[in-house]
């Protein structure tokens, strides 16, 4: 990071898309330019995040769709992290990817 007038210059972090055990993928973002709460870069914890371009339609997040007619080609704004955590669990847990603070990437369990 760059130290500028006594404060750290905030740089927006781009998180890798999450891939779940069943193959479901989704981008999970939070920043000053994303539909998240808080709407700032590098928050200690986010209460809601922006989901983008899921690989499949999922009723769990449908009400947050910006374009409900194209559920796999749209973003989902201000989705509560509790819902995102349940979405990841529903799809078998995460096998790869990264997420903003507040989202729990429940790891997939191999059997």
C-alpha cells in the first residue's frame, strides 16, 4: 500500500469468482463502486455484497436481480451476506475463489 498524508490509499480489491462443489459459479464483489454495504473499498466487514453473473438461476437470490428476465447475465445488488453464505452452502461449499470480508466461504467437503 502507499502511505499518503498519514492515511493508506484505498485500492479496490477484485475478488475471484467463487466455484462451488456442484459447479455453480458466481462473482462476489464489494467496494466503493459495487452495490454493497458499506459502499467503500476495503471495509473491515460488509453486511451486503454484489453478486454477478451466476452460472445458473437460483430462487434464493432472485429478488435482488437487476434484470430478472436474464438471471445469469445480470448483477444482484445489496444481497445480505447471510443469504450469500447460505447460497454457497446450498451449492455444496466453495472449491475455489475469494470473497469480501463478511462472506464465509464454507469449504466443500470431499467424501
